[in-house]
C-alpha cells in the first residue's frame, strides 16, 4: 500500500480559521497509523482563493480529497476511509 499523503494548509487564512488546531495531527497520526500516513504542512493550498466569498478554511488534502472546514476528527475520518477502516 502506498503512503497516504496528508497536506495541512498553514497559510494565513487557514491558520487563523482553525488550522492551528490541526497541529495535533502531527502527534496523533504516527501513533494511530504508523508509517502508512505522511503529514506535511503546505504554505498554501490555494483553495480559499478559488472562491473567497464562500471559503471553507481551514483546508487539508488527504491524497487528492479536499477536506474543507477541517477538524482533527474530519481528517482522521478521511484517512480511515482511504485505509478502509470505515
């Protein structure tokens, strides 16, 4: 199985809109998934600029799936679906 890539947007908008809380993923993911998942930060995923009026920041990408209004729980659910745990 190929590693699942989790990219957390740490751009200003996402960080201010709750992305700071997603730093917790750096502790949770290695413990829960081992080396199956790789977490990285991204200066900006550019997703809020697509339609600023309806921005749903913070954003996280789990492989190619965009998680809007991301929370730790939503990101873990997306990973579980990719792995086949749910």
